[in-house]
C-alpha cells in the first residue's frame, strides 16, 4: 500500500518509536496547539494538530505546510464505507511534482492515544515508517484504522495526529462527490474523485 492507499495494520514497538525525534519535530511543539487552514475549491477545513502527543507526525505535516508544498495539491480519493451514508474518509496530498522529504517513523495510536474518530486527520502509508505527506481525514469514526495489537498481519494502524475544528461539513461534502475516476489499484475502484478537489492553499492560522 502506497501513500495513496489506506489498508493494512501492524504493531510498533515502543523502543522503535522513541529512537529519535527529528529536531524539526521537537521544535514545532509550542504550548498552544497549531492550527492549519486547508482551503479548497469546495470550502475551508481547519485542523488542530497534536504536536505534543504525535510530535513526529504533526511536525512533519507542518514542515510541508510551512514550505507551501501542499498548495496546488488535491483531495483525490473518497473512501466511502459501504452501507453507511456519510461514513468514510477523504485523502489528499501535494502536487505530483513536489519533492518529498524522507519518510518518517510511525507513531502508533496505541502510543499517542489519538483515535480515528470523526474529524481525525491521519497519515497515509504503505508499510510502517513509509509515510511522507499524503494524509486523510475521517468523516466518521473508523476504529479499524487504529492499532490493534494481537491481530494477524500489519496491525499497527495509521498515525493520527490531530482533528478538524472547523469544516467537518466540507469533509462530508467532498466525501459525497462523484468518485468514478481511474483507479491506480483495483482496491481503489470507485474511490477516485472525478474531478479531484483542488487544495488552493494550506497555512497556519
């Protein structure tokens, strides 16, 4: 599963997470939780980041925001939960041409305590430790995206790092859009927004 996919889960050891916190992550942990406005052509979503609980993931996200790497990107995927109206998540990222920073260490929900609830923002990934900058926002509770130690296979879940404080209605609006675009993988058929939703800008507020 790549940055553009949401899927498998596994368990991260505590020691592995605590090995090293990059300087840029530690420096982006002010007392007040930072907020980022995601301005799209369908409305604005404001997220509040848990830099204290998830310093690596939140700090990495802010690094891309401050470099304006998300500007001109898109929300390109709407993963709808079958049988539940308004349930699912939307996924976005920077323009394809943007140079990405190195992947970051995985911060498990088991360690951060940040669960995948309605409004949670989290990182897309392939294997644990492969996340760079593609992210998703939950329109509804999605507990199966949390870490589930003891289950078979990759059960580490995804690295949640904040939540929507304004514009959850915009998230749901985007989720409800037509999603019949070409899928890069069979598992993503019926999930690619057509057309994608433009990210006009992302900046701290």
